C-alpha cells in the first residue's frame, strides 16, 4: 500500500507537478479571494437594486426622504397617552415604538417568570402538576401564535362583562375588619416561628410551623373574631375588569418622592454593604449568617423609615381651594383633603406621602376612564398571546437545562452532605444556566419580533402605526426602513444583554 | 499496623451494621436479606458480577438509595426517614464514584473546600489549608487552580478522593473508583487508596482490582443476585485450595 502511494511521487520527494503556482494553492489566500468576490457581488446587486427603486419612486414623485415626518399626522391612535391627531408623523411613530416596547418589556419579564415556573412543574414529582404543565406546553407550542392572540382577544371581548358591570377588586363597600386580631395573629406566628427556630428536627419544626400558620390563617379567613372589635373600613376598587380592558390604580410620585428615593437608595447601599460584610465574616470565621435576610430587612427598614419621616412634614396651615359653590375659600390642608376639595396638583405638592394612590375612576357616563391606568383589550390580547405562547418554549428550555445537569452531580452533592438549597444554588443552577441562557435569548428575540402580530387585533404597535403612516404619506421605503431599524435596535439590545449574562456564566467553566 | 488494627477492632463496636436489609426497585428485588457488620478501620472489598447489587448496597449506606426493609445503623445513627440523621450520616461518610462526579464549574480548590465551608462551617482559610494538605497527600498540589476538565482521569479521581476526605469522614465508600480509568492511571489511584487504608480509614470498596483486594483488604465479600454469597479474609478467597460456592468459583475463574 505505502509503496504504491509513493510511486506517484518523484523519487527525490519533491511535490508532484502542478499547474498552479504555489501562491494560488495557499488556503489562506484562496479564502481571501473568495471573500473579495463575494463582497463585490453583494455590493453590485445592492447598488443595482437601489438605483432601480430610486428611479421607480422618482417617477411617481415619492423619492425617500425624512422631511414628511414633520407633517401633521391627522389620525388618532388608541393607547396613545397625550398624542392627538394634530401631532406630527414622527410623534405617531414614537407612540408606536413606545407601545411596542410596552408589550416587549413587560412581556419578557412575565414570560420568563411563567416559563421558569412551568419548566420546574414539568419536572415535578406531583403527577397532576406534571401532567397539567405538560399539556399546557404541548397545546401552546403546537398552535400558531396568531391564532392564540385572536383567541385571547375574543375571550376578552366575549367573556367579560360590559363596562358598567365591571368586575371590581376589592368589592366596593364598607366592611368591618378585626385589625387588632390580625396584628395579634401576625405576632403569634412570628413568636412560634422564632420559638421553633432552635428545634433540632426539621420535620417537627416545619410541621409545627405549618400547622400553626394554617390554624391562625384559617381562623381569620373564616371571619372568627376572638379579639377586639371590627373596625369599619371603606373599600374602593383598585382594579376594574371589563370588555373595555383593565383599569388599574395609579401610584403618582409626589413632591416628596425625590427625598424618599434618597432613603431608598441609602437603604440599598447599606443592604449591599451589610451583605458583603456578613459574607466576609462567614468566609473568615465560617459562622453561617443569613445575610440575604438581614440585607432585605435593612432595605425594608430604610424604605419604611423614609416613608414615616416624610409623614412628619408640616402641611400649610391654610390653602386656597374652590368650595362647592365655586368660590375660593382658605382652609387647613387636612380639612381640604377630608372634604375632597384639593386639586391633584395641590395634593401632589403638599401631601405627606411620597407616592399618591389614585384608584381608577370612570367618567359620569361610566364609559371612559378618568384616572388610573387603562389597559386596552388589544394590549391584553397581544400581551397574553405573546407571554403564554413564549412561556411554553421557555418551560421546555428550563426543563432541558435542569435535566442536562448529570445525576452524578446531585449524587456527589448529597454524598458530601450539601443541603437541598445549597445544591440547587451552587451546583445545579450554575450548570443549568449555562445550557438555558443561549436558547432563552432566542426566545426573547422571538417574542420581540412576534409582537408585530399586534396588527391582527389592531394594537397600535410600531408596525401598525407605520402602516397607517405609509398609507397616508406614500413613504413606503422610509417607513419600512424605520420599522426595520426599530426592531433591529430592540433585537440588538436584547442580544447584548443576553451576551453579557452569558459571558458571566460561561466564564465560570474553563 | 495490621495487628494494632485488629486490637482496635476487637475492642470496638461495629461502625456499620446492616440487619436483614432488603431493597426493591419496583418489583425487582435488588438486595436480599443483607446482614453485614463493618468494624472501625476495617477495609472491606466487595466483589461480584455486574448487576449483583454491589453499588446499590454501598449507596444505601449513605442514603443515595433508600432501603425498604431491615435496619442500617451507621456510626451509631439509625438510617431512617429522619432528615437530620441522614445529614449526620452523610457528614461522616465520604463517597468516591466511578465517574468522579467533580463539579465542572468549580476549580479543584473550590471543589474540595465547598462542602467543609457549607456543611461544617469552616472558615475559608482553614478549608483551603486543609485542601492543600489533601492535595499534597494525593500528590497533585500544583493542580489546585485548574478546572476538572483540564485534568487527566487519574488526577480527577484523586481530586474526588481529596474532596471526600476534606469533610473528615469516618467512613469512605468507593464505587469502582478505577473502572473508568486508563490502565496507566489505575495505579496512581490505587496507591492513594492503599495509603488511606494504612492510615486507618474505614473503607468499603467495590472493585474488580483483585491485586488491591489481596493486598489491602481485611475481608472480602462476594455478592450475586442481591445476596452476600460468601465472605472471608482475602487469603482464603484467593487461595486455590479453598472450596468455594459454585457461583464464586465461576466468577473467580473468569476474573483471575
Ligand atoms: N435506579 C434504578 N432503578 C431500577 N433498577 C436499578 C436502579 N439502579 C440499579 N438497578 C438495577 O439493580 C441491579 C443492581 O444494580 P447495581 O447495584 O448497580 O449493580 P452492580 O453495581 O453490582 O453492577 C441491576 O440489575 C440494575 O439494573
Ligand atoms: Mg456498580
């Protein structure tokens, strides 16, 4: 064999005769030439395409430019905040962009949480939970998302009551609540929790805790009043749900908000510093400290303290308000507040709370929402459709990621005596996340791009708005280009974020 | 050394007791009426054909598998559903697996210090110092900062032994520690195990290395179909003059 091969070669061992000079047989040079040819072809094709489009558009007097963006839009947009048809095209475009971001941003958060939950349920030992979540995944990922968005839209339209008969939470009315008893119940639970903390047997400790919490909660839920008397409390709905969508209360930052934020930020800094310090103590002495719990307590403490300190601010002794007869009268702030005569501006200026709670209210005819945040049926349909569809894929990714951690890793952790929590946090998660993050990023991109299906239920996202702009102005090339760039921007931001996260977890390996 | 061990053993209580222990996987009866006592500092080698339940037996001792019938008492602690007892027994037993099972996302050092810091609540300094001593004992101190994927099989298994020893266990369980290794690496791992046996560690070793069994074991047990078929000192086991149980003889004929 060997001999017959070497037969073809000249006896002196020099390479066989070749038609091409050596330089054209160098792999690196061949690759370079191929790349140059490829780029040249692409440039030629694109150039040709652009010339043709330009000529075609010029002949119909529609040559692409951006000046038309300053013209009056002249059309209304649902879900548009302060935008009106008198604003410019560019404003309409911005509204569309913000609406897309609203769906994508909240959608990503919601679908991740939901997907992780379902993914863990898929691995549950509980047969019912496992089967239900498996069915959830199979149904959702095997039907088209467009259909699902329609389905949600029709559920909202057909299954929910008219606006006048909205579902309201909590139900309006005055109810009597035994506040003393609630406080006492909480105290009792805390005492039991603390007292059982030193018990050696976790099974007993958890048993006692669970039973006592269940008893106390059940007694309260059944309306058993054993201690004190009820305090009448007036409830006003914070959420309305109807065929017109959802109306939710608002929290509006008041003039005190900035000062309160200082407390919040200081609280965060203290919490981080404490956590670091306790970690240092644990590392040097080995003493275990529940540092996350202490850090959260410190943060909550500062936030609450800020709120209380803000409550001590003096209010003006007299303030001018319009009384019922429409005359300007001066009265103390608290009286004006009680009688409901303050304007929202005055309230925001002089209140003692950093955030003002404003429940949703309907106008006199019960049709439109006056205060509070309004969420349209279209938004709900798109949001639910995207979130629930994508969550099925994320659930599978999470399940696969966790299952990709070999059994041996769990066995080694158990054999070493690691607790369930440490095993999950230190062994399973870091290894599972390495597998989960790259495909998770793909699902994020899918969700953001699928949001363009909003047009199916007339949600005014960037694509829907731009479509209208194009129809009115005829600026199709510019319009499409702008939508393209907008989606590209969103996608690149998501990719960037995921790459950063990915790097953190990949670095850990080798 | 050997004589000293015998004395200690004679005066002490068994450190592992299995009484009429049974285990099933579904309908499959894997372990049948296992009764076994292991003395402190004893080296017990378990041999037997594949599927005879050797792994399952030693995995029951640290509750990686749950037995359904009979008793297991380890280091004076009864093995039951009590999670506190399970945790205590796992602290006192180290285990070395056929597939090493090192944590691939942690350095060798972190692999070794993780459990002492999290479970025994040692300071990092103490844990790292102990880890270095152990790495020197298994003769790879220079690998401390590497990741498991960067080591040879033999080195990985030695790290796994160091990791188990870092918890300062009273008992070490070995499940075919050399079966996944290339021949030239088997010796380096066996040497570490020999040294460990000489230092007085109580060891249960599932292995096919008959040389190791002959040289190091205090007692050999032969398992077949979930039963302990025969047990005795290695001299007897490997002596050609002794009349064995037919299954044992068949197995020994194949392997020797
Ligand atoms: N988790 C399990 N589920 C079902 N059967 C198992 C499981 N683990 C082991 N077995 C079975 O139990 C028997 C004993 O296994 P094992 O203890 O691993 O044997 P050995 O280590 O002696 O080769 C084998 O027949 C094996 O197939
Ligand atoms: Mg085995």
